[in-house]
C-alpha cells in the first residue's frame, strides 16, 4: 500500500485524462491520494474530487505564490471548505522567497492567518517553504501546536533544519527529486530522518522522478520515491510503503486502525514473532508506551498466540533471513512457546534469534540457557546501562536492584550455549556508550548501540 500525500489532481494538466490517471494510481498500489489546493478555485476543485472518489482526500489553502492577489473574502471561502468531511489538512501554505511573486510581509501575514485557522479546526498543515527556512521556523514556533502536527512538503532543507521542524511536530515529506542523480544532499537527509517521521508524495504534475523526468508527473509514480527511500535506508520497498502509509494515516486521520494485533510481521527480510505484550521491565524509552505500532505493524495483542498459530504463519522459515522472537513484550515469559517454535524452525533449516531483556533466569528461577542450546542461533540482550543504579532508573525492572547483575550474568551464561550473543544499549540520556562497550567485552559478547527513539 502506498499513499501519495501531495498531488494536484485538480490542476488543468490533468483535464484530458484525470480519471485515467487516477485509475493508473490505483493499479500501481496507491491506496489514498491527498489532492492539495493552491488557490480558491483549486481548493474548490480538490474538494469536489474528494467528494467523487472515496480514496481521495483534500487539503485547502492558498499557496504563498498566490497570496498577493487574493482578497479577504477568499480566505472566508477557504474556511468554509475546510469544514468539509473529506478535508484532512490546511495546505499548501507557507513562504516562498525564491520566486517572491508576493511581497514577504504579505506572505507572512497570510501564512499566520491560515495557521491560526487550521489550529482552531485542529487540522494538520501542509507547509511549502522555499528559501525561507528561518522565517518559516520562526512563524511556526509562534503560531503552531506540535500536537496537531503537519508536514514539510517536498523537503529541501538540510539535516539540521529537518531536526528543527521535527521538534515542532512536523513530518518530512520526500518527493521525486530524491531520485535525481545529483540529489545526494537530499539522500543524506533521508538517511538521517527516522522513517517514523517520513511521508512520501509526488507533487504531481510537478517534480517527476528520474525515469520520467521532463514529462508530467502523476500519483502512480510515488513508487519511485518509495524505492529510492528504501535503497537509501536499507529497508525493503514493502517496509517503506507500509510505514509511510501508516504515518500518513495517523497524521491525517484517514484509513482504519486494525482490530487485531499481528502475531508475526516482516521487517526487512526478517520475520518477527509477537509472542507477548507482557514485560518485566518498564523501560522509559520503550515504544510500547508511545504507540501500538512498530514500523507500521499493529502489535497490541488481544490473545497471546500458541506455538501452532506462530508456526502456521511462519510457513517455510527459509524464506526469511531469520525468525526473531521479539520485543513488544518480553519473549522469555513464554519460554515453552520459544522452545517449541525454535525447534521446528531449526528442523526446517531456519535461523532463530531472540531479543530479550535478559530477565529469563529471574522469571523462571533457574538457568534457562542450557535449554536453548541448539535451538537458538543468536540472542540480543538489552544491557541498557553501565551500572545498576542507571539500569533501575531507565528500565524500572520488576525485580528491583538485583536485576542488573542478573542481566550481566545472563549475557555471560548465554555465551556458553548460544553462538552469537550481543549486548545492546539505547543511546538514552545518561548512558555511557564506551563504558557499556567495555562491559559487553568483559562478558564475551558483541555490542550494538540502538538509536534512541528508533525501533525494529
Ligand atoms: Ni504542491
């Protein structure tokens, strides 16, 4: 599934074949399209298109290019359209100092007016910013509520600017230029912006991606942007499509939230098993407290799956690089399920990994590691801190102060029974990355630092 979060389907470039273009988008896997107004007329036409097609939504606004000629009543008309049920955002609005068709002070005044209007309606905003980063940032800081959110459409700034706007609650939207051979700076931004904060768009009929560059753009081509983002971030095309679609659905309030948590879910070429949502830690940085989703997969379980349920979904484990018992909950709470599933996966020639908080021996009041010998190829244990005090503060273990030493002991024991043992830390405030590395080495384990606020 793909979502083109920014198209101008109402523009005259599509007058001869609009329905055909929309049909091609659907055939290319585009589930939803947001068509974005730039003038009063185009806003009206965008809303009419959204009325005609259930999978098209509209955004309403006056583009900064157009602000000079537009008189006050026009903004009242926009306000009126904003009430329509298929309108999901105010946009595109913002500042453009590159062409400067309108004076800067007029652009800024209109930008503020429309931000205030969007805020009243709690509609996210779609921001156009060209060569006006400083003023855009200042006005957003003064006028915008990060809880409502928004998107910097067709992002053209650097990593530093991306961070500043993300701090204000904005998503970064990537368009066709990311496919251009000379767009290395933009690809560097893509590399560093978390996929959880990213959207994709075409801005059609403009900004046609590489294979069709020079021709008219259309929503079906959003897949070329997704492919490029996948390449840059080392994710699969499906990962990028699913995650960016999920981001767009959350931001704009479109689509439906699934009713049942997934028990297995792919990320890259691994299959993750969601065996439990229970945990013996309450890590302050854990994704479970922020979201029911990981990389666009809904993981809140109603019932914990049986070994049979899991094996049915795994099928042939050799289809995947590895089968991973993970982490939206502590998997060793279900040791019997791990053992039954891992035995079957190994028998069929698959590879097994466990992501754990290392509390397994505390949970079962015995050394469980000999029981995993031959069943598990790799284990990643969250070391999380360089001392017991910080560990207790960050992970809030049910077992209290004794947990930290037990985790270290678990890692040490694991190296005796499991071929590949990795200690991990999250780069949270207060964590001494180097001290943790030394501890991991002393325990005989490999070491990996996970990015704060990035999962999966
Ligand atoms: Ni646009």
